[in-house]
């Protein structure tokens, strides 16, 4: 009878060891997954920061070009107005 109890105890110990190993593997897998998620987040932040700087530069260039175009149009309009005023004698 003692051998039967010992066998059950050994089986139970094996099951507990297997359960512990399984929990540990799950923990380590989760830890690795968490680390990958952290790295992904860092990478995503770097990408977004870089992309934001690129977009800021593009918008800045766009508005500077718009300002140049409007200044040229304003100069042309002043010249046309000056010609018309000179024909009518106005300044």
C-alpha cells in the first residue's frame, strides 16, 4: 500500500512541476511579448516624431510658397493699378 501512495505522490509532484513549468513558460512568453510591445511602442513613437517633423517641414514650405505667390500677385496688382491710375492722373 505504501508503494501506491508513493506513486500517487510522485504523480502529483510531477503534475505540480509540469504546472509550474507551464506557468513559468507562460510568464516568460508574456514577458517577451511585453518587451516586444514596448519596443514596438518606442519604434512607433520615433516614427511618428520623424513623420511629424517631415510634415511640419512640408507645410512650412507650402506656406512659404503660398506667401511668395501672393506677394507676386500683389506686386502685379499694384503695377496694374499704378498703370490705370497713371492713365487717369491718380496716384
